[in-house]
């Protein structure tokens, strides 16, 4: 069963996935990820999380195919409509404390696991901590989906790749790959990646916009921690609101998306932290006669500190 080793560097947590010999994503890895996300949500002293892998050649491999196969053998074949209804039922049942343990002993076990993984990744998208993927090697299938759910993706240069190979096993991605790729790259590029199945090199992924930067392997982790610390220094409530507005509101029709964005704005603008920052901004404007956000020194200071 996979685990995550957690190291703390000030306000940044470094979570290193460990599941020898192959670096697979499995139930243990997902449970460890859930605990790490909960810590980022609940600990006000945690501003950011860097995810990386301990395998010498992989970030996080695909999900354990043996686990998927066992779930497939124990579950009846159903159409997409019935599967969707079943997923909604399982999601409702999982809200009952302890229900997961009971459901795992039924033919619904596979639905429990996929629903749990998707929900954890959604919590990352809604969390006030910044998540950075330090992709230290190949990341395919579930490993790629985990990276896609992060707010920033840095990848080590080298002879490894990233992609969604599920099509070769006769099914599409199931952990959010199709949805996040479509939102990130557009439907045409996303579909081509999913149908192709073969991994992209770090340079190809960067050219497409799937990863933000490609770095020498020796520089990857420190660069990821530096980016995590810098972006995570912004006010946590504002980070969470911005992430929700982009990840959830950005896929809504424009009118609904604007309303969703306005709700995030209103819910944070009246908070004490925002009021204090605005008061300081207005006070500096009145003292200097200049708009602080147009002054180079002020911009450099607040970019480093994360707040006004």
C-alpha cells in the first residue's frame, strides 16, 4: 500500500509519494493524499503543498490496474447512465460516517474508490493552500490526473513522459483527466491526448501548456518549494475563492460564471483581512498621492510578502 512521506519547510508541506517497486497510485496512496489535503485545509500555518515522488524514474505512476481489475470483475457491466446514477447514490451514501468501509465490501467498491479520488482532487481545487506538482519523472494515468489537479506543474527534464494511456486498456480516464485537460487545453487538444494515449515529453507538455516549466532535475524541488512559498503567501481565503472561481466558475455559462465570481468576491471582500488591506491601501494613497499598485517598489514588496 502506498504512503506519502511529509516534510515541513516553514509554511510549505512537501508530500513525497512512496509505493515501491513501481510507484503506483493505489488505495493507500489515496488515503494518504486525503489526510494531507485535510491538513492543508485545517492548519492555518500551511500555505502550500508540494507533491512529488520518491521513485527514481516516476512522479506517481498510473492507478494500480490490479485494483481496477478486481473492481471490474466484482461489478456488473452497466451503461453510462446507470453508472452515473450509481455514482450519485454512492456519493450520497458516503456522507454517512463509516459508510466507506461497508461499501467497500460490496460490488460498489470500485465506485467508492473513483468517487473518493475525484472528491479529494476537487478539495485541492477548493483549498486555500496552493498545490504545486514537482513532477520528478514520468506521470501517466492517475499520476497525470493528480498533477492536473495541482495549481502549478513543474517537470524535470529527462527521458520520461506525461499522459493518459487508459485508452490502451479499453477505457477512458476516470480520475478527472478528460475534464481537466479539456478545461486547460480545450476539447480538441484534450481529445487528441486521450485518444493518442502515448506519453508526451516534458518539452512537448510545456509547449502545449500542460506543465508550466521544465527544469533540470537537480533544481526541480527547490524551484517548486520557492513557487509554492511565494504564491501561498497570498491571503488564504482569497486563494480559495480565486481557485473556486477559476476551477468551478470558469466552466459555467458566462452569466452563471459571472454570478459565481461575484459571490466569491462578496464572500471575501468584507472579511477582516480584506478590510485591513484596503484600509492600508487607501491610507497610503492619501499619504503619497499615488496609487500604490502602480508604484514599482510597492509592487515588489507586496509580491514578496503576499499581501498589502
